[in-house]
């Protein structure tokens, strides 16, 4: 995989999503200290993986260009939800991190109280945006509700809950996998499936039996696990300067990871297994006439990255 290819995809995604993010708050609202803190984290950059995966799903499935603006709207909303989760995750009461995306975390830059409010603000604003879009397009209600569900107790928040409850405890590989499917994987699932839900005006009852929706959810699950396993590996093999965030904290905080449960060699083998599962699903899309080149570029990067 050529790094230039993934860099080009990430740059394209940043150019695609940034104008939408810039519309989230008015110039008057942006004068408020809580909004400034929210924007500090929202504009901090990072890989923009979730918007990128929305873009790639739309491109792979050759979805109607007319919905591009709506996909972008949902992508920005998901990035807000993801950023809120990071702000809160970094707080002293949770992971107590000082560094995120190469910059001081929100609570280090603005104080704990404002950081809590900034996360709350992004969550509140994201839900407001989902309601407004459903008012405009009632057919998008399942896509919106599924995204909200992915942020709640059956998704990201549920993963955080398991994570906190499991501190200083020995947990099984199955529970760790469930934790990461929710904490990391839920928003990745939202990114991968939302464009398809939008294009088909998917209903909840239809999503259960729809083969493409099922394949996309499986793809998201394996991408999410591969991403997290690689993160766990980098946490013990890399450094803060390279990653742009603290390293070695899971071990210091006695948190279970794929490395602590499987060992470094075992975690690398599990990463290979997840990568193979991703390739099988992408092969199926290829066989159905879809171009998975860019998705393969992304997944190769996630598995082989050093940051």
C-alpha cells in the first residue's frame, strides 16, 4: 500500500467534510467558551476515519450523487459524536489523558468543567442535527435513529461502561471483544452503513434481512476490531510523539487489551485474522461488480500503520 494513496484519501476527506463542520455553529455562538472548546477538539484533525469510511461506502456502492450533501451532513454529525466521546474519554474520571491528536486534550486546554460541557454540547448539537434532517427527509429516520443508537448504551457508551466496570479486573477475551465492538466499533459501523441506509430509505425491519446491509455491518465489525487491535499493539511498540497521544496507559491503569490477553504475538495473529475477514467481505463486493480499491487502501493502512 502506498502511503501517498491513503494521504490523498485523507486529504480529500478533510476537504469534503471541513466546510460542513464549519456550518455547525454560528459566528455568534463561536464566541462562547464552551463552543470554542468544542471546536478546538473538532478541528484538531486526526485521521477523519469515520467520514472517510462514509465517503468510501458511497463511492464503492456508486450511490446517487444527489444524496452526497446528505451523506456529508451525516458524516459531520458522526464526527461530532466521535469527538464528544473523545473529549469525555480523556477526562481524569475516565482515561485521564493529557494528549490527543498531538495537542493537549480539551480538559488540559480549557479545564475539566468546560470540557464536560463541550462534550455535552457536541452530543446535543449532533442530536439536534439528526432531528432537523429527519424533519426535512422523514425517510431518513432509521439512518438517524441507528446513528443515535450507536452512540448509546448498545453502542459506544455501553463499551465505555464495560471498560470502566472492568478496571483492575481480569476479563475474558469475549468480554473484551464485546467492549471494543461497542466502544470503538459502533461509530465505525455507523460510518460504513449510514450511506446505504440513506440511499435506500432503509427501515429497521428491512435492515435485518437486507444482504448488503448485513455485509456492510460485518465489514464494519472487522474493521473496528482490526483498528483496535492495532491500537493495542502500537500502545506497547510505539511512542507518544509518533502516535500523538499517550502510550502505555492501559498497562499502567491495569486495563485489559488484546495484547495483555493474547500477548504481542497473539495480538498480531488476531490482527491478521481480522484483516483476512475484511478481504473476504471486500472480495464479495468485488464479485458483485463494486470497486473496492480505495477501501482496500484504507484497510491496509489501518493494519500496517505506525500511528
